[in-house]
């Protein structure tokens, strides 16, 4: 139900349009998206996306070229990985791109994306419930990285 969808992250799509991506606490275990055409005054019903969600927080941001970057846990059951996906259609479909972290029995959670003044993207997240980890990359790295570990790409 809609009551199981929490912790929205919002992405401006321009022209008063906004994408909302929601964490899923229901048994469906899928990221959900909804849209507004009036800067958030009204919203479409949330629809399940093609990405899983283990009832964990996500974050998203618009890239300069109009694509949407999403950080999420690519699982329906746990937070043992943290991954990046890209949408080229304002969040209607997503393509998994890079696995940032993956370790059985560990947790990578509560991600947050920002962009620095030089255009680099900064990702912070809770690392194994021990500390906050900070990684940074640019769009060129993102575009040439497909299903690679971050450590091998830097």
C-alpha cells in the first residue's frame, strides 16, 4: 500500500516536473516512482520500477545531460551491496551501471549524492555500520564503467 512507501527522494526534471523515488516497505520490494507536473502540489500514483528495494533508503540526482543517477541497494532482502543505476527516461526505466560495494553479511546504507562545483559527483554512505564513506567520480567514469567495482576503476 502507499503507507509502505517512505523516505522520498525528489529530482527536478524542469518545467515544474518532479520525479519522486520511494523506499518500499511492502512485500513487493521494488523501488517506486511517482511524478508531479505542478512542482509537487499533486502526484501520480506511485508505480513499481524495474529495480529492487530491500526497504532501504535511496538517493537520486539529475545529471547535466538530463539523465537521472540513482544510488540504491540492488537486492530485495538485504543491504549487502550499494549500486548505481542510470535512467534516460526520467525514472521510468533504470539500467544498473556500477557496483560500488558488495560484501556478504555487511551493510552499505543511507546513501547521499551531491555535485561539487567542479562537476564531480560525491557519494557518501554508511559503510558496514562502522563509519561514513565518501567516494567521488565524474560522469565520464560513470559512462565507461559497467558492472565494475569502484576500487578497480579509480
